[in-house]
């Protein structure tokens, strides 16, 4: 559910990189940690590593908003491997995609999730207007839609204004923890592949690609993105989506064919039609991770 999505804002003059180290990797059993560690050492950085390193997490339970700042209003840990919601699963995949150790992944995850020092107000609360622009700028992701779909990918936008945010609050859908001073304003967009065209595009998707579910623009809603996962390949080469789902009687990280994933999402909000899917590459970002590991803010931090 979107209310749990941690999203990132590209804000000039953001605070520097956190002085407090990220929480130590925890919670997953030793076998799971060992399998993830092996993937981090052997898989190529980027989407391939993100896919390989999250494979041991299939079956982990769904938990709404499992990450926090380790203290303060949300004391949940800043890094964990035992439970996920849809967006924290994707964020963890992005962090693992560049890391060679779990400690490195924890460091990367802070940079993916925050616009500065880890704090609820600095968390990246909204996908379309905050999380995507900042992670594009920092080199963690790259847009894939135009490359894999060509003319089938259409540009979809949302305009956020003081009036539109007032409508969101009036509808009771304000994003918890996002202060009014940080509300993103302007036009924000992404390339969307219509649901009817996804089957034709799916074979061209690289393993580890991020999938965002995009719905029609509606007044009183803070976003158009309602779910997320990553693309993986099944044993027969089938295109699957690995994602943390809260679906009734499921409630865990699963893999399913992309066609079934689409049907599940089409049913999720009967009064909020599905527009299609947006795809982003998980990039190997060793230079950024190395800069984060050095004292002081990384060069060029947005």
C-alpha cells in the first residue's frame, strides 16, 4: 500500500550524509545472510546482483512500514532482512545491487531512503515526485521504459500544487511524516507501458528491473504509484515479478508471472483504474557507495 512507501525528494541544500552509522544488518537467519553474502560477492553489480541477493528473501513476511530511523517517532530499524512492504523490498534490492557486503547495503539504503540524515521528516515519502527524481540524480536507478518499449511507452505526469495537497489533506490521505515545508510542487512524470502492451515488452526487461504500478491521475490522491517489485526470470525463462504483497491469505514476498501480477493489480483498486507499469534499471553505483563510506558528504550529493 502506498502509505508505507518511503519516497525521496530531490531538494537543493539537503542536509549532509548521516553522521550516525546505519543500524547493523539484523534479523535474518544465518543461512539467509550467507546466501545473500554469496550473491553480493559473485553476481554482477546492478540488476543482476539485486535479483540474486533478494532471491533468499522470497517467503519473508509482509510487514507494513518495517523500516524506521532506529529511534524517535519511528524506532523500527533502518536496515532489516526479515520483513518487508513493497517499497522497502525494492529499496533493499537497490541497495544490495551495488553492495559487496551487508554493511555496505545498509549504508546504501540510507542514501536511497533519505534526503539527508535519517529522520522521519527527511524520509523519501512519495515515489513519483521524490523517490524517483532523487535516485535518478544519485545514480541508483535509470529509466527503462523508452528503451525497452519504444513508442509503446507514453509519458504520464502529475501536477502537484498547494491546492492539490490541500485536496489530499481534505480527503484524509496526507502522507504521515511528510512536513508541509517539504511537500513537492511542480510537474512530475515517468514513462508508462499500458497494461495491454506489457506482455509484448516483458521479454526485453533485464533481470532486477524495478516495476512500478501506475494508476490514473485522480484529485485528492498524493500519487499515482501504488505498488512496486522487481523483475526476475523463472527457470524456464518466464518473466516474473518478485514483490512483497499484502494480499489476503498471502502476506509475504512472492514471485509470480508478470501477467498474473497485472491481473492482481487491476483488481486491487476497483475505483482507481490501472494505467500500466513503469520500469527502471537498478544500476551498479560503486562510486556513490564508496563516497558514502568516506567521511563527509559524498561529492555532488543532491
